[in-house]
């Protein structure tokens, strides 16, 4: 009797938590984040990139030459557009320990938001509360290598991914859709490829409507407007920086932007772009023309795949918005001259998409693809090869075939995803196109309507019936 009385409070707490999945997921997420924080402090992380950001803010505040500056014991230069340095000014207002704490907490919160937006992009989950699933997945995602390294260095990759996904999950035609992408491109140029994708998709969709008897006005649609706003926002950030930092703006756009060597040696294992893979394959620090030709071919293929997925729409290609957005994301990472491993935080929505696909199809192959992709980004395999960024001759120049495969995991996974997305999109486009009512095309076929295209039922009975149908 006494034992039963002692177990009753624990049973009550267990029942309380199981009936509140969001609270339970929040508790698990908090424990995982706390363990992560403790592990990073035990590892003595330097947050060296955050220190560079602080130095950039100090250079702007003191009127120093931003692109002649060198920061930290590693003598790291400024690599972002001058607009980013203006955003780093607040980092100079707090001490270094406080800055590191704020940056870590902010990045952990951004990770949870990123998972939430990835779920929204796929329209998942169907039955469980989305905040609960987002927190549970964030508790796991924090341990993958790109996220770990992002927080280790104090990087801004999660912020950029959230800005872009925030744009792509807005309702079609929203007046500010595109601003997030433009702002992200103003901070770092790579997200600008999303504006190119938006423009290409909008024009392709407009031309298809013209062939079906539409009007010339269809060429100016929601996606083209979104691309235009993204471009305008990006130009606005450049103009804002030019007014406040004219010398640094001139230096960046006439010199620094063309010098990829400022970022780092292309051959080192950290570089998970096609240029890095080709440099290690050819045993050279500058793959030159072969990389340029390969990058152009992959850029064309990746953008075509993203546009094809978007044109297929969710009625012919389940999760079409996610396939399109992530095809564009991995293309940008592949063709960038330097894509450090921490830039690949896009692996989080990528695995969410593949997991949603596996849940939908219930096929062993889909689960294998999802699990294999997650393993690539959680294995830290790229660090298993000899590496020394301070060596006069990088050890990566002498890699064997096995070591090359280990240090090319992210690009290989991305190319595999692009091939899968292209295959799925091509098959979907062969199916008859669904009827597209006037003015509803952006919802039914666009990559920005993350939720289901049908009208969401209202009231308790309507929601219950919708869940039953799903």
C-alpha cells in the first residue's frame, strides 16, 4: 500500500505530461540544449567568427578600414558585405562573455524556429501539435555537425536560413514576401540565388498560363513580385551601407567580392562546396576552369529542378514547396566558391522533408534515404581525415580515395538529393495538370503555400472531419 502511495505522484506527473505533448517536448528540448551548452563549454569553444563580427562592428564604430582589418589570433578578414558590419554594431555594446551567451541562446531559439518553418513548408505534422514536433526535432537537430559548428563558431547561418524560409512559407501575394530573402542576401550574398529561382519560376508559370490562353499580365505574378521585392530589399541594404560606409562599399564591390581567397583555402576539408571537392580531387588549391564549368552546369540543373518542382505543385508532387526550396538551397551551397560545413544548416529542413516523404510512402527505400542523409550530417565524417588549417601544405592535398569520399559527404548527399528531386519532379510533370482557378495558381502550385491548398475547415466539427479524412 505504501509503495502504491509513493508511486502515485509520479504516475500523476507522467499522465499530466503525456496529455500535454508540447510541454513534454519543451522539457526534452530544454534538457538537450542544456547538455549541448555544457558540452560546448567543456570543449572550450572559441566562437571565433563571433569575435570577428564584434571586430567588424568596432571597425565601423571607429571609422577604420573594414576590409583591411584582421581579427583574432587567426588574423581573419572581413568577408561579408559592409551592410552586415552595420548589423554587428550592437555586439560592441556588451562584454565578450555576455555576447557569447546571447549569441548561443539566439542560435538555439533560431534552430527551433527553423524546424518549425521546415514543418510548415511540408504541411506536417497532420495530427500532433506542430510546436511539440518542432521542439522534439530541435532537441535532436542541435547535435548534427552543421548546427554544432555554427554554435561553436558563433555563426549566423541559422538566421539566414530562417529569413529565407520565413519568406517562402508566407501566404502567396503577401506584401512583404521577398523582404526576408533580400535581407539575407544583403548580409551574405549566397541567398540571392533564391531571388533568381523566384524570378525563373514566376516567369515560367506566367508563360504556361499564356500558352493556355492567359493574358500578358500573368507574367507579373506573385512570384515575380516576390523576386522583385527581394532584389529591391537587397539593393536597399547595399545603398544604405553605401551612404554610411562609402569607402568600404567601394572596396567590397570592386575588389573584395571577387577574391574568394580571402575566405580561406578552398582545399581544406571544411569547404563542402563543389570547388572544395574538385580541389581535393585534383590535388590543387585552385581548380580554376574545371570548377567554373561544373558550377555553371550544377547551377543550371539545380535551378531547373527547383522550378520543375514548383511548377508540378502539391497536387502532382507531394511537398512540392519543400522540394523546390531545398533544391535551390543545396544548389547555392554547391556552387558557392566556399561553403564551410556550418553553412549546411539547411540539412535540418532537408531531413524533415525526407522524413515527411518516408512517413507518406511508408517505403523502406524512403526511410533508407532519410536515415542515410541524417547519418551523413550527424557522423562528423569530414573531420575523420587528416586536416590542419595552419599547415604550410594542407594535408588534404594528399588525400586518397577513401579520404576524399569522407571529406565530400555533404556535396555528395546534395547531388543525390538534386537527382532525386529532378526524378520526382519530372514524373510529376508528366501527369495531367490540375485545374487552376483564376487567381489561385500561386496557392495550388507555388512553393510558398506551405499549408494545404484546400480551404482549412472552421469550427470543432470541421477540424475533426478534416483530421479523419487525412
